[in-house]
C-alpha cells in the first residue's frame, strides 16, 4: 500500500490537471465572439467591447455620451460661426435700409398748385370799351405758403337759388398760358368779358353770384355779383374768359 500511494497521488494530480484544462477550454468557448464582434440591435456598443459601430473606425455613441459630445463640438463651433456671419448679413441689410434716410422730397418744388381752400376771390371794377364789359376775376393767396395758378378759371353766373344763368363761358383764344406764382397775399387775375346787352340786344338776367372755380380744382368760390344785368341768351350772349396773369387787373 505504501508503494501505491505515490502512484495514486500522481493519478489524482493528473485527473485534476485534466479537469482544470477542460474548464479552461469551456470558458474560452463561451467568449468566442471576442475576435469577431457582431453588432447587436439596441446596444450602445457592439458585443465584445468593440468601440466602432461598423468597423469604419468612427467612434460609436456610448452610454456615457462621450462620443456624442465629441462629435457635436465641431458642429457647435460651426453653428456659432454661421450665426455670426448671419448677424453680419443682417447688419449689412440694415446698412442698405439706411438709404431710406435720403429725403424723397429733395426734388420736389417748394410751391405747388393753389387749392380752392387756400384762395379768396373777388370781381374787380368794370373796364368797358368798344361795346364790351370787362371785369377781372381776382384770386388771392390766403394761405401761409407759396402756390401757383395756371390757365383759365371756371365761371358761371347763378341765381339766388343757385341755378346757372346762361350758357357756359367760352375761352378766349390767342393768349399765352403761363404759371403764376403767388406768395401769401399775392393775386392773379383772369378777364371776364361780354358784349353790352343794351347794344347787342341779348336777353338778360341779373345774377346773385358769380361762381368761380380755380384752375384744376373742383370746389368753387362764390362771389357776390353787384354789376347789374348780364347776357343769358340771344345774339352776342357769349361770355368769354382769359387766362390768369399776375396782379389784380386794376
């Protein structure tokens, strides 16, 4: 028995070594994917601990977020640059908008047409001659600005009820049309003339007012008529108007 004991011990050690070797082999078989990792769906990194998601060498996102942060840093820097550039563009746009500071009225004349509301009207005294009755229609600038009149007035005799008496006046020909500039208080006049009814034999009426419309205006001015009868129909009943000239016609 004493001689068999060493043999038994050697046999026992051999069995233990074989068992240990088998255990090591079994453990190695359980981790055989280490050398050939495969991506598993739903994981932050591939099985086996590979740090690339597709073998391209691009870092994959990890649960710590390190890969994500590293990848986003350049993008953030680029975004900042773009924003700054965009701001500069906005500033440039503001510079263009600054051109609006140039006055759009720089070429506008200081005077413009006199409006009805800026004028007063009257009829001057008669200046008869050669069977004609001649009256100046005077418009005076009653405003605080300089304005202009140009051309013929509108005019019509009217009764107390406002009805027009006689036909519309005719415009005299052969006169030169000019622009008359009126400073505050200055006047322009246009001639109103007709044949003396006592000489022409025209039918007459006595107007209550002369309705005067300034050139290029629609609103009229009413002037009390105190110069007797005027022709309204029949022979030589026409009333004529001339263009405006500077002054009062007196």
